[in-house]
C-alpha cells in the first residue's frame, strides 16, 4: 500500500520537477542555475514531506531515493547537450606537398593547442609536438584549437577557442627523441632494472595563420 502511494506521488511530482529544473533559455546562465537549484530543493522538500518525512517507511524512502537518482541522472545529460562540441585538434588538407615551398612572412601570431600543450606560433615557425597519429611527412594540416590571435593592431581571445580561426602547418619530420634511461633498484632485494625510452615526436612548419589580418602599418614596414 505504501509503495503504491509513493509511486502515485512520484508520478504526480516528477513532471513539475522537470519543468522547474530547466527554466526559459532567455534568462542568463547564472539565473538559470539559481532557479534550478531552488526548484530542486523545493520539490525535494515537498516530496519528502508528502512521503512522511523522518517517519517514512522503507518503501517510501526507496521511492524518494529513486526520484532523486532520476533527477541527478538527468542534470548531467542536459548539461552535456548544452555544451558546444570541441573542435578537432587537426584536420588533414587535400593533397600532400610535392615540391619545395616558401612561406610568405606575415606579422601575426597565434596560440594553438596541440596534444595538450600550447604553442605561440607565427608563419615560418617550426614546432616539435607529440607524435600525431595518421599523418605522413609533407602532409598539410589545419590546427583548429586556436586559443588566441594577435597582430600589431588587435588581439582576439577565445573562450576557450577562437571560432573560425585555424593555423595551417606542414609535417616536416616524424622522429624519435633521444633515449631516456629509467633505472629501478630495490635495496637488499638484489633487484635492478634498466630500461630505455624514446618518445615519438612530430616536427611541424607553420605555413599561415587564419582568422586575423595583418596590421596595415606592419604590412607596409614588411613590404620590400
């Protein structure tokens, strides 16, 4: 009997609970979070009192726990759906480079994220990053996780990434770093172990920075 009562109460309250957790999208994010927290607390208090409060039976407490678990499971799903998708670290572009090339100088810079590390780059720079899987020497890549763009006239800061900004790079080399020796010894156990490791790395040549224009004064100075 008590379990049936708890089920009927949950069926009546859960629709209003879901409506209170997600208010209108027109309100600011902070206001939405405050309203959601207040609505959740109010609905939980109402549900707890209707189920008997501290004197609730085991079945009633089980029903309250099920309702709380349903709400807690719905919140991360809604938050994940609202978050924008992260751009890919890099994308391969067309055909690989088949002949010698020259990078046109450009007085702009970018802060780009590759392999969890941030690099400040300008055209014709060379950077060494963790090995990029699925690429070969002379491939052209577009690095899409640009955190900041800058020139002599302006600076663009991303939140966390700058939309529609990219850095074009060419793969110059795939190689192994110098060997690092790892020695382990357990004293009084006659146990010693010596191993070596060579980290695979990739060398990239920055070809161009997209998303910001070179300042007019800087372009005039750099012109021949």
